[in-house]
C-alpha cells in the first residue's frame, strides 16, 4: 500500500476543491509529465502576473476595478504556486537521498 509521503500532490484540485494526488513510481509517466507541464504553466502565469502587478502599482491611473481584478488573479496564482511548492517539497523529501540519510 502507498503511504501518504509517497503520493504526489497534483497541481489541480478535485471536486469540492479537495487536493488530488498521484501514486506512481514513474516520474516520466503521462500523469507525471502532465503535472510537470501544468506546474510550469502555473509558475509562468504567476511570474507574468507579478510583473503586471508591479506595472499597475507604478501607474497612478490604474483603476480600483483593475486593481481588484488583478488581486483576484494574483490570489489564484499564489494558491497555485503554494500547491507547487508543497508538492515539490514533498517530492524532494521522498526522493532526496540526503533527506533519508538522517
């Protein structure tokens, strides 16, 4: 049976916004590669939004509605980045031989 520390947290949510996990020994399998690809997209989106936010803050004419929309998008991106960081931290803890040596 697979233990929870062997599961990979996927970069998307399931029904009810519950986390989704992948149980596999194949980091090159279809679902692992799909998760890697989606994580890369999510990180790229967050980076682009960060740049957009910096520009909006520098622009004194940015409207309240535009800022509100940007904050909503940033909140979603931060949620995605947090999930990616959590997943990668779990993967490192289960895959890094230095972690298991202690």
